[in-house]
């Protein structure tokens, strides 16, 4: 679960950085998207890099979800009888861990919408694949404010998921070393805030007319 989570975090950071090309204008944004589709041509087929990334993302997501299910079942078998009195979890577990499962569900459902909207363009007004900039602007226009609200809610869920997930992954991989504990908490929080802000700024900029 930790390893698949790290791979997903790396993809998320790269995806966020790619989204920020929208602030460079339509030509630069579309050139970036075109470069992803044509990477390696003519030696490699069209969209080879994108399909490698998509399949890798799917594999990591499946491994992550499957690991969560396995760990949940193991925890249930380890304690088949409910505690008569259970003290509240301490520290990071008390807040973020309580939202991890439902946050993960929100992210999965949003991912389906996101693919239909900006990858396959099924629900996006812009059907022209090369016009990545136009698709982003069309997706978050003021008239489509429910899409923007959905996106922002998913970003908030992602932030909580990242904050707790990064901390947990480091604890799993590196071990519960107390001298790393506070530092890991700060790094996890910083990454979660930066990534959430990086994703949220795009729909907000389009909605409020800063990008059009």
C-alpha cells in the first residue's frame, strides 16, 4: 500500500505541474499536451507515453485499493470483538485517518468524472483532442459551477488523503523512528497543501475570469 501510494503521489505531482501550463496561455498548454501525445514518434506509436502512464496509474490504483481492502480485513480478523471502550486515536490518526476511507471513495468517483470530462471529453463541450486549453476553460466556466464545486471537494479530499497517506507511507517504509516523526508530519502537510493549492487554482482562475 505504501509503495503504490508513493507512485500515485509522484503521478499526482507531475499532473499538477502539467495543469499549471494553462497559465502560460493556449499555445503553450496545447504544445505541452501535444508533446505528451507525440512523445517518441516516429519510433513509438502515437500516445505511447500517455498509455504507459495510464496503465501504470491504473495498476498503482488497483494495488492501492486492494491493499486497503486486505488491511481492513486483517484488522477485522485480528479484533473480531469490538472494544467495550476505545480511546480516541492520537495525533494524526485522530483527524486525517477518520476521513481516509471516505476520502478515497470520493477521489475514485471524481476520477471517473475527470476522465470522462478532460481525457475522453465525453461530458466536455470541447471535443477537439488537441485543444487541451479550450477543454480546461470549457470545463470550469461559471455556467458549469457544479463541476468546479465537485472538483474543489475532490481536491480537499485529496489533500487529507495525501497528508495522512504520505506520513503513513514513510512510517511503513522507513520505520517509526521518532526523530523523523515531526519532520515527516511537516513534509506531508506541506506536500498536501502545495498539491491541493496547485490543483484548486486552475478551476478557480477559470471561474473568476483570470484564465479565459
